[in-house]
C-alpha cells in the first residue's frame, strides 16, 4: 500500500491513525447531516407514509399503541426511546437519529479495521458508506426511521462479536436488534455458517445457541403477542412484493442502485469477488439472505442496507489488491459524494430526476475509469481480506 501508515506499524501508530480517521469521519458525518437535511413530514406523500406509525408509537411511550399496523407495530424500540426523550417528537427522533448514525459510522469503520483492512482503506470505504444515499442518506433524511440505524448498529456488533466469539455481546445485540427491525434475525444462520466454515462449531455451538435463544424467543413473542391493528402478514407481504425479485427493473434497483457508484466493481473484478466469497461463505449467505428478505417489502434500495456490511468489505479488498494510492482514493471518494445527491431527498435537492441520473451515471463511469486505469498497473500480490478466524 502506498500510504503513510501500514498495518505493520506499532499499536501506538495504529491507534493514532484510528483517532485521526475517526475525527475525519465525524467531521464528514456532521457535514453530510446538513447536506442530507430533514424530510418535510407535513406534506404529501410523506405526511401519510410509515413515519406516521412511528410518531404514533412515540406519542404513547412508554406504553404500546394497539392501533398501529403491522409490521410497524413490531418495530417498537426506536419510537419508544424517542418518545421517552424530553422534547417534541420530531426533535426527539432527529436527535436520536444523529446519535445512532454517528455510532454507526464509528462501528462501520472499526468493523472494516477488524476485517483486516488498512486505516486508509477503512476510512475510504466508510466514507463510501456515508455517501450512500440509500443505505445511509435516506434514513438520515427521513429521520423517523431510527430503527434502520439501530438495526444496522446491532448487526455490526453481532458480526464483530461472532468474529471474536463474544457470545454475551452477540446475544444482547440480537435481542435489541429484533425489537428494531426483522433483519437482525438473519444473523443467526450467518453465525452458524461462520462457525461451521471456520471449524469452530464443535466448541462454540452451545454458547452460540444459548446466546441466540433470547433474541429468537423475543422475535417470535413480538409477533405472537404484540398488539396491532390491521396491516399485512408476512405471507401477504411476500405475495405482494416477491414478484419484484424476478423483475429486471427491481433487480437493478437491488443490486446496482443500492451501491452506486461502486456497484460494477465486483463484476469488473469477478475473480476477486469469487475468491472473496469462497473464503468467506458466511458473508455470501448474509448478502443472499438480505437480498431474499426484500421480497417482503417495497423500498428496495433501503432494504438492502444491511448488505452494505458485506459490500464495502469486498470493495476494500479490491482496493487493497490494486495498491491504490491516496490520490486515487480521494478521487473515488469525490465520485461517491457526487453520486449521493438526489432530486427527492436532501436539504438542497437536485432540480430534477435527469440531474440525479447524470450525476450518478457520471460518477459510476468515473469510478470505472479510475479503477481500470489503476488495474493496468496493479500487482499480483494476494488481495483477499483475511477476516478473523
């Protein structure tokens, strides 16, 4: 790597690098919190979308509101916390969103570091994530979706806990996560695949099963006993939305739009992608489960957000293989933030959809050209991320 600090440096230097990078990330996060802005929840179509149910739940905190539709009634934790805060409910939700999003940024960075990526590449890929207008920007803008960020935080805590076999932390994060969004439950099969793949199942299966039991029981109990008023069952949601998994348009939204402008890199470096998932089957399982879970909802790109954990580790492994210098990383970050602008969301929306397409297409083309140019000068060194065993 052509960088000032390498992973061979002393722990003191590594800590200094991490402190510097966290400060950079928090500064950029503060800037993007302004850029992403806040939804105007007083006008249509936003005044009648799902944020209504979250505000309704918050107004009843600490009690549960039996008049909320499912599945929103099942995602009670974030709104109950917001409702317990001392200000008006929009301010409470926004403060909670800022806190959770800041925590998410820090957790995301350290997840990449623990995955074996260098400080510079971890910083770069976390900036890519902050610039992702669907996985990060949309919840920031629609700040009533605090459960999205809470669930993402818990997913990262679970993943790190699995790597380190910290089963108490894993179990607590799972129990919190299932009260926020359904996606948290996906980490249970991922955890067992990881243990099986790393040949750690024999000595860990009891602890892993016991740690998973409270979260799984909570997930089932919420759906069995939580009061609600109307709404769609899982089967009804599946029948309503699953056809989109075979729609070319919706598949492009899921697999391309969700990670623009970096979506094409795993295809360009298909051998890297193949070998990455061969060596980390559990991450392939997690990505696949997130993809399949979108069959139960409509907001496709946002539902793919948990897959960002896998996607940006993969992108980091590709950048490491290419021995990308800092100038190139900066150019890629600029392209990422150019693609973060949108005509419907943000404090300063673009004038129209055509500008979103132009910026997104232009940024994607710029990323491809930058990477292809760097590829022609790449080395043959091992590029695979050595994830924790």
